[in-house]
């Protein structure tokens, strides 16, 4: 078996450590490029969600490299994620590829199916003892990749030497690819944390603070969202991203619960108290949280035609009015262009700066 999988943030680093340890040969797709998007867009139904198209491109590029198996997560309704794997499987089979598709559905759709999929993904035999070490290491690596990105995101607006910051983060991410033991990971982590904590920075009073909310794939995949974290950081904005691959995975596993998501759902409750699919509730709850934290604005990232985020968008506008919080909604698909996005983000930051100079209203002033 030679398995390929979709890209999502730094998942490839964690899976690249997990699978060889389990004795499964993997064929990671190349990094997402124009070609990936074109391949997916050409074959997927026109009105399919953009992430379906890009991940289809990942699979096709993985197959070009010799993969004979595809690992994909199954989805939970009510939105279209539940159909992703099935649609992609049919498209790939119609192209004449003899590829095995392993879909990991939530166990609520059947424990047997879930365990069978896990068994294949674990290399044929489901041994808890064998899997425990590998999964623990891969999980900690994934968590640390997010920690690194959080450092980079929050530091970018405060440092002069952005190139060195990028090099430091990229080199650390590269070192993680060859980690085989927890002890090695701990050493890399300690060293990187110390370097990043001591990274020379300017004292910046009154920084503009912006939170990112939205659909997990668009909000996390910087090769798709035009690296908006970096763009905002270069404009001098402190950025916090409420969307996390780690929390997303945690939330989809049985017996686990994401504390972050739970909190966001509680905050969303006065506005939206039923599941609308995807990250719809999270987007609303995280917007409330940023307002309560005193952030200056929120950027909402989602795929064009994403039903849960379109529902969230209307509700978030009400949250924005209630808390006097500007929100920039950015729908991204294959037609989105970097120049247009940059112009809109620059204009948004301009507005936030002017509001900052005029003195943003406090929560007390707006009766909160
Ligand atoms: S969350 Fe949005 S983009 Fe993702 S599958 Fe559902 S509708 Fe599509």
C-alpha cells in the first residue's frame, strides 16, 4: 500500500512521522500549487466546495507520484462535507485509476466501519500498543507546528527582521520532519521556544489587533488564503487565528472534546444555538470572543458558497453591530485573485487605524 492524503496546514509533517513508524508507505502530494487547483477545478462539479476541488487535486498529484490508496476523512452533515470523499472517489474511479479509497467516517455512522478504516490506516493490524507511541509523537508534532505558527503570527508585526523570523520557523518545521523520538522533539521545542521568546522586537503601543475566524480549510491553509496572516503582520497588525487544525481533529474524535470550540459554542448561543455544519457556530462564537477581548476587527475567511459560513456571515454582522466591531468577510475560491484580496485587506486595516486614532468605543460605552 502506498497512501496519499490531503494537505491541511502542517498535517503532512505529522503524518510523515506517523506512517513510517507504523510501517505504512506514504506518498505525500506535492505542496499545493496552481497546478493542484487547476486539476481539481477541472474535474470537480462546478458548484462543489473549493476545499473539495483542492483536495481532489492533492489526490491526483499523489496518484501521479505512485499512490495506490487515498486516506480521507468523512464528514458530518448538514453541509456538503459528508459527500466529499464519495464524490472524489467516483471522479477518480471514472478517470480509470485503480485506487483504494479509505474514508474515516465519524463512529456515530458505525463503529465497525470506523475501526476497519483505522485498522487499514494503521497498517493492517490494529494494535493499540503499536499505535500509541507513533500517534502520541505525531500528535505532539502537530500541536507544536501550530504553536510555531502562533508565534510567527503574533510576532510578525512586532519584529524588524521578518526574514529571520521566517527562516527560524521554517527551519524548525523542517527539523520536525525527521523526528523519531519524543526526546528529540522536546529538545527542538525547547530550543525554538527560547529563540522565539528572545527574538528582538520593538515595543509597540496601541497595535491594531485582528482575529481570524471561518471555515477550517480556508482559515488554516495559507497556500489557499494567500497567506493572509503574513499580509496582516506585514501591515503592522497583531493577528490571532481562532481556527486550529488540532482543535478540529480533536472535536471529530470520539470521547474527546475541544475546550476552545465548546467555549465558542457557548458564546454563540445568544445568536445561534443549533449546529449549521462546518465551523458556522465557531465563527459566530469566536467573533463574540474577539469583541470581548477588545480586538479591533475580525477577518472572516470562507469558501465561496459555503453554506454554514454564509449563515454565520449574516449573524456575525449583527454581532459586529452589537459590539461595534468591524468585520471583513472574504470568500475565497478558484476565481479569487491575490491583488483584489490585498486591496481589501489594506483598506480594512486603514479603517481600523482611523478608528483607533478616534478612540474605539469601550464595551461599557456600547452597553455591554
Ligand atoms: S463547511 Fe463549507 S466548504 Fe466545508 S464542506 Fe461544508 S459547505 Fe463545503
